[in-house]
């Protein structure tokens, strides 16, 4: 019966998404905050609890299990990191985890606590760095001599010798050669992913020349379908998607509207037989190739930019870019070194952060560059006209929605704002007298207090000034406004709001409301 209480994910095994969540969110928490007290490999073990591998937390410490997969309420570790019990706090000594880190741990436990760390770490945690250099993949490429074989008649090229030598060493023989019709279907599906037509099959069957098959292969390699078929495998490597995954809902859309340009770049690269070294360089540094480079090559940078946005966390975005680059071009899981020296491959943590520094200094331009000339043909002009029509419809709909929720905000925005400062019993008469709708005031209040970062950037000054007691307004308001455009505070305020208050000297909230009314009229004319 106990098995029935476990999350289904723990029975089926962790998914890639769950393992990625552990590597990107959970392992760093353990490595940075827990190993120094709960890892024998790091030289310390408090309370008998090991948190540096799955078997450790499954066993628990001197006080019993600390994680119950699927049940955050029964997981003592979560109680400890949330500081819910003054006698049970981890990490101790005021080194408390952030709210986001605690939430990540809760989410991890809810999904069944997937953990790939199935082996207890060795005491010498850094000894493995460099030991992987003896692996064949890190040694210079050599050209071995083709091995001798018994069945020379089967050989058509040197690659066949390596295949046949292994077969003969194991007492096996090659299969019979496929008939021409089977061979035709195989090569079509392999190269373009589509079946041959009846006419194409007949042409091949009736061609008795020595190069009949070679001609079919050349034809398929020249087909645009070849790039579509084989480019998709590279798109999988590049984690291609036209959406941003965990996008920052406060600041951006979930869609990559121009993702298709990278897809088309990859297809074109395969069809044009782009040299592999050029293929690599364009995807990592097309913007640095200088004069003479086709602008269309900039689409190759989608390799780096079309990843998950991790709710706007820049370090997770960089980690994803390091991960895809290393896996695609090196065949290595370099992102493992985000938290520690790699256990198996010769990748120290210092190398990871060297790469991190490179990606951290590589910034996407806020305005996307054009990669092709504007087309003046009929189709493009039709698109422009239809797009303008759709944009107008969107604007009209948006205007109607705003008007329904906030009324005539250009003319009466200041009235609604000032009404929020009045005693509740006076608000309806004040709004009605000034031509505003009392029923809409609650929408203004909700927007100002809980409208998120965009609303805070507009109404932040209002919310601050409204907390100043009327008797102190004349002295405190000028000090606040004098520093409004300074340092961090300026970055939090909408750029259209700053000029409105630059030379303003309001003596009361009524005068602040007038400033906002002018602001709405000037920056959003009817």
C-alpha cells in the first residue's frame, strides 16, 4: 500500500524536465548551502544527515527522514529551510535561503524529489578532475589502417573493412544485399524522409548502369527536402522552439516571433553543404564576422537565444546557453560544473565560470536587426496592409477594454487618483460631481496597489507620496522628488513619469493628481 502513496513520477523514473529542474535549481542550493555541514566528502557530517547524494536524504539523519517525496508537509527539510520552527533552522546562523529557493525546494519535493545523485561522492571530490583526459574522445584523431578481412568480395570501400572485420571476429556474416526496390525506399526515407513515387522506383529499376544508385543519392542530396529532413535533427540538438518556456510574465510575450528564421537558416545550411567549422562560428558569433558576411547569417544566433527564459533569471539563461553549446559542439555536460568540479570529465568549476563570463558579457540588442531586404512585391504589400488592419483592431479593442475598466482616464485620471485619498464616505459624491464613475474606483485601486511592476513604475511616486502625513508633505515630498531620478530608484520609474516630476513642486496630493492628469494627456493622446 505504501507504494500507492508515492507520486507516479517516482515509479516511472524522472523525466528530462524534472532532472533539468534539479540540476538548475536544486543542486546549486544543496552545493552552496548544505554540503559544508552535510557532506562527508566535504569533510563534515552534522546530525548524521548526508545531503550530497540521494541515498543520504532517503536514509535521513539521527532524527529520521527529512524528505518525503510528493509530500512537502511531511518533509522536515522544508520545515527547516522555511524557518517555521525556531529550534529547527537550516542553514543556521542567519544564512537563510531566499523565498524563491524555498519555493523551488517545495516544487521539487512535490514532483517526487527526482535526484540523479545515486552514488555517494568520494572524499576527494576534486581528484576526478583531469582523470577523464585518458578517454579516447580527448586524444588526437588518428587514421588507423583498415583491418584485413576474409571476404574481400564483399568490400566496396574502406569503411566496409571495419564493419566486416568486427562481424568476422564475432563469427557473423553480413546480411544479403537488399533488392533494388527495398534499397530505393531506404535511401528516400533516410535522406529526405519521404517515399519515392512509383515513377521514380520504375526509373531506378530500369537503370542497369553501374552508377544508378549513385545518381539517386545525388538527386536526393540536391533536394530541398534533404535539409528539411536532416536539419530537424540539429534543431533538436539546439533545443529549437518558438516559445520561451518559463517566460517572464511581467515583461515579455511567451513567443519567439522570429524563431523560424533560425529554422530556415539550419535547413539552408544543410542544403548548401555549409562547412561544419563555418556552421559552428556562425551560430556562436555571426555578429562578429565583419564586412562581407551576409546579413542572413545573423539568424544563426538563434542557436543561443531560442532557449527557455527561466522566469527572467539571467544566470539560469546563461547556464542553458553554456549547456547547449557544450553538448552540441563538445559532447560534454559542462553545466554540471556550475556547482562543483566535474565528477568524470576534465572540467573544473573555474572553466564553467570562464564561459559564464563570456556569455554574461554578450547582450541581445533590444531592437532586432534586419536580416533581409524589405520586399516590395505584391505579397509583402498585402501583408503590410493586413497587418495594419489587425494592429488597428487590436488598438481599438484595447482602448475599449481600458475604457470599460478605467473610464476616461486621460481626462479623469487625476480625479480617480485623488479619490483614493479621500475618506470612503466622501468618494462617491466627489467622483459623481467631477463626472467620474464611482463603480470604477475599485479598478484604479487594484491597479495602483497590485498591478505588478509595470503599474508600480507609473504609480510608484504616487504610492510613496500618499504615505506622507499632510503636515509633513511640504518638507518630505521635495526630498523624495529630488532623488527620484537617482541611481536604482530611477530604473524603477517609467521614463515618461520622470520628466513630469522633474521640476514639479506639489504642495499636496491634489496637486500630484493634477500632474498625473497632465501626464496621461501628454503621453497617451486621444
